[in-house]
């Protein structure tokens, strides 16, 4: 490589490194864990473990923010994903629809395939999926609103 090419490459690498460092200090998309406002009475420790391993990182206010979630731009993607997951359903607030949860687990959409490589404990066998569904049905049936449904979603009348 000629000296001019080496100098150009050094400048490009320097700009990329400085840009990466600057991204880390931009206060954009911060990781949060809002207060938990609902403690679910799980039907068994096994159900709680399955739910925590397969669901809680995206669908609760008890997200385990692992080391890579501190690094921008990965942080931005993960924060968006967790916010979307919490908006869809949240075990920490009771914002849950049991039928929808069961449907997503049965069709294999939850936990999503992209999540399990870095979280092997969430890679459930078919037996564990069945245990999870049975445990969720037993645990969420007594939540306010009936059967784990969001308030106002059920028939009132």
C-alpha cells in the first residue's frame, strides 16, 4: 500500500472511530425500567421462570439490559424494540390479553427467533411452550378485567 493510500485509510478509520465515540455520548434512546405496578401471583415457580426467560426482557418493566445494550446504535434498536414490546403487552402493568399471548406462543412467534441466539434460555421446547401456556392461563385468569384481558377490552354488560 502506498503512503498516500495508508494516510487516506488512517483518516477514514479515525473519522469512524471518533464518530462511534460521539454516538456513545448522545443522550438518545436511553434504557429504562419504569416502576412495576403489578405483581402477578404465578401458579408455580416453573411458570415464573419460563415467563421471565422468554418474555420479560421485552414485555415487562424488568428488562435485563445486557452489556451490548449500552452501545449505540444497538442501544437505539433495543430500546425501540422493548418500547414496542411493552406497548403490545406488559406483565409489569397488567396490560395483557391472554388469548393473544397464547396465540403468539402457539404459532411460534414468541419468543422471536432473532432473540433466542443471544438468550438460549428463551429457546423453548414444545413441552416448555405447553407448560408456559398452561401456567399463563392459570396465573393470569384472576387478574382484574378477567382472564388477563386489558380493562375495557372485555364485554361489559
